[in-house]
């Protein structure tokens, strides 16, 4: 039994059953392994791989410059904000910035469907979890790291950003918005 | 009992294990399909 | 040698060193106390996440969640594992424990550390959750408590190795090799050494940071090292769980390993490959390159998964062979039907095997795919997955083996046996549904560690979820009640046995 020492010679060949299972398992695990580098090259969804060190102050500065430059204006020329958060329309193919801070997501990005953007993500204070609803896309925002997500929205509408990395007592109030126009 | 079964020491377990493997493959592919429905990101 | 310090077990024929028996009892009873504390925390947390109840306020929710994570994942499980290590070495090999006094030092450090952590958390000085991610900072005594616990566990583990060495030297067991269960626990203990070294490597600098001695704590570096502790400890729990499967299989149906080479190689694969496979927690992190992430979660992790696939067939096959030997040879599944389902140790083990296989293992490998992880990270899919692994898998297996520890080590007949018989069913079914409902809600994006998905604390950006989510949250609430009930029965039956059980 498993609680008593084995026979003196226990290095015996395995039975047919174990052989079958081992072969099936290895084939399946080879598939799941190779799938990842294949998806990395040919897949349309991959974890972003560009990130740079940045100080919170510099990131905030870059993000604010971006917000000022691309903030949407209404017919009177007044800057548009949603619940006090600037609505910003970045250039398709260009850079956009998202600031994660306790406890808000800024700005409200207004993107165009089918266009690719370099969306920068960083935090000014704690670790935050960027989670886009209802798509369910989840990326980590780390203070001191400018994480660049090259994203192409393939659906339009209004999306919500919630935080899924605990960041203090206001963690659950941290919700933002992202708009994609046709 | 077929010839093959007689050589297997635990045929019931092999059946259960294969059901497990099929479930594994199914769940994996469902998730790959779900993945393809989100935005492009790299 | 004090021969009078031993007794011979009338059931297994094993020689039991009396001082080690006392240590096994102490560690097991303490584990039971902490599963009760962690279980109370579970109930409060679950009743808060169940939107229909939303019991606690935000401050206490996050606090209780911190306690729940630590008391369950670390304290309950590791106290029980230390008891298992003493059993697997001294008792299975019929040798004296190398230095019982050292075992008591380990015990006191673990207990002191656990109590210190709980005090700091409940006093509101460590609202940082189980992962304690910087820049969130807790009171220095929180980190000190974790370190004390880890040091105690490390000492207990070293005592296990010393005892194995002594058994070999004094030739207290026949032939050359340890029993399979001992070998499995040896694998678990080996993993625990690197686990605890990672733990020291991350908690000591973090302690110094909380004292102001170190100025900066890089969040990404912390994540990398912490998960070296965090994931390795899970693999340690898996290895211990599987060893317990073999143990209960042996005691309940006389199971022999179908092939020692097959099973032992699988344990070796665990040791070799799990220690570096922690990057599946960092798949959607900045800093780490794709090649690194994929290699770690793919090549390295999959070799450990291969080991799991081996045990996945070896354990049930061993049970089937043992039952076929008893005469249940009709068709493919007579053995399954006629298995001793009324034996709570056996039923708990079978539930553990099925939950771990179907719910835990499959989702773990799937969510560990670098790309699929984008749809899973920090959602409730992850929480559902790890409740299947450590709760449905490891904890349930430990509950099962307790029903043998009680008569064999505590030497008391299980009290309230009818309750004991249904306990694994209530707990197993409860946890299976709990885990599934969390993963289903999480697939819609329900986040983990979140106090208010329904109203987002009144944020103007609050949005409405797909209503299906509320159905799953309701199922979760009911399943949580069922699981907690199963846990209460376990603790009550165990303590009832210790105090009121008929002496064997």
C-alpha cells in the first residue's frame, strides 16, 4: 500500500493504460504550449509588451498635455467633460493616455471603431486593475510603469472601466468610461 | 470484455480520464472563442 | 533508545513515537481553530458579496477578506501540513521524531506569528489584503507576524527532513525507498523550502520598508518575488493534497500505487518545475517580456501540469485496482458504485479528486494561457479557480484524512458519525457550486476583492451589469452557506471527537 515501503525493485515499466494517458497528455500539453507563441505572432489578442519606466510626475504631465490637446469641444468651443472628467478624442493611430489614481480613471477616451491607438496606462499612486466592461479585458496598472496597449476597438458604444486591484477604501468607487464611435 | 480491456488494469478510470481530457479541450476552445470576441490588443 | 516512548498501532501496525503524536495533535487542533476563524470570515465576506445581503461595510469587508485569505491559505493549511509531515516521517517510518523540542519551537513561532497577524489585521493596521501589494503599506508588526510564521514552518520542515535522515540511518523501515506517501510529502517539503525562502526574501525588505529603513519598494519586483512565495505555496498544497489522496486510498481501500516509477517521477517533476512557474500571475503586467511570460507559464508550468495529469490517472486507477481486487469487477464502473462512499474520508477524497480535476486543473491551465488571461486576470474567474484548488481540492482532502487522524492519532472513535458521513457531501457540493458560480459571474467581468459591484459606492460612472450576473451571485450566496455549513460540521465533529469520542 502507499503507506508501506515499496518492493525493493520498483522501477518497473508502466502498463498500457499509463502509456496511453501519458501520450494523450503530452500531445495536449504540447498543443497548449505551442499555441501561446503561435498566438503571440499571429493572434489578434495578446498581453501588451511595451512598457517604460516613468515617474508619476512625468506621466501625469504627459497625460495632462494630451488631455489639453485633444479634449473634445462643444459647439460653443467649451471643453466637454462627463461628471467632471474631461472627454478626449485622440488622433487615430496616435497615442492616448489613461491615468489610474485612487480613485478615478481619467480621461474619458472617445475612440473610433476600427482604428488602432497606443493607449498608455499607468498609476500615480497604488497598483490598479484596468478592467473594461462588458468586453472583459484586464490589464495591470503599476505606478512607475508606462504600459502601452496597442488597441483596436472592434465594437462601438459606451464602455465602462472598473478597478479590479484593491487600492484602498475607495477601490469600489473607481469607475470610468470609454466611448467608441462608429 | 474485449481483448484490449483485458490488458488494462483500470478501464473505468481510463474512461473517466478521457472524459476529463475531452472536457479540458472543450473548455479551452470555448475560452479561445471568447478571447477572439474582445478587441484587438498587443 | 527509549522504546517505551513508542506504541504500536493496532490498526496499521505502525510504531508511533509518543512525542510526535503530541505534536501532530497540537498542530491539527490549531489548524482546526484557524479554519473556524477563517470560515467565520468566509461567511461574513460571502454575505457581503452577495448583493441581496451586502452585510459588512467597506472597511470591515476588506479587513475580513484580508484575514480570510491569510487564515485559510496560510495558517489552516500549513498547520495541517506540518502535522502531515510529522505523520509521513516519524509515524509511517516508525522512527522517533528527530528533536521534538524543536517541533515545539516551530509550533510556538507559527502560532505567535498567526496570532500577531490576526491582531494587526483586525485592529485595522493591515488593510492591504493577503497579497499586501506595495505601495499599500501595513504596520510593521503585520510583516513581522508573517515572517515568524514562515520561520516556524521552515523549522518544522527541517525537522521533517532530519527525521527522514534518521529513519534511513537507523534503518527503521524495510528496503531502500520511502513509502509513496512519505515520498510525496518529501516533495511537498522540498517545494516548501524554496517557497519559504521567497517569503523571507520578500517580507524582510517589506518589513524594513514599513519601518522606513528602505526608502522604495518597487511594485513589480515585489509582485515577482511575492508570487514566488504565493504560487509555490499552492504547488506545495497540491503536492501535499495528492500525498493525502494516496494515504486515504491506502487506508480506505488498501490502494497500492499502480506503478511506483510513474507516481514518483510525477512528484519529482513538481519539485523541479513548479518553483519557477509563478509568472502566470504576471501575464498582463508591464515590465516582463512576452518571451519570458510564455516560457514560464508554458514550458515550465506545463511540465508541472504533466505531473498532475499523471497523478490524475494514477490515483483513481489505484483505487479502481484495489476495489476490483475486492471482487467488484462487473463492467466498467461497478467498483465506482460499490466504493465505500459512506466512509467520510473516502468520499471527501473522491470529491477532492473530481473537483480538483474538473474545476480547478482545467481552469488553471486555461487561465494560465498568456492570451486567455486577458479575459480572466483579477476577475472572479480567478477567485473561483482557486477556491476549486485549495478549498475543493486541498482542504477537502485534509478534512477527509482527519477522519483517520481522529481514531489513529487522537485514538477516539469519530463522534456523531452520521454527521461525519454527510459532511464531505455538503462541503464538496457547496464548494463545487461556489467555485463554478464565481467563475461564471467572473466571465462577465465581476471583479475580485470588490465591495460594491451593484452601486460602485454611488460613483456617477456606475453602470448596470448583465442581469445574469445577479443570478450567479445569488447561487454563490447559497453555495457559500452550504460550504460554511459543511465546514461547521467538520469542526464540530472533529472537536466533538477529541472531547467526547469513545476511546479506541
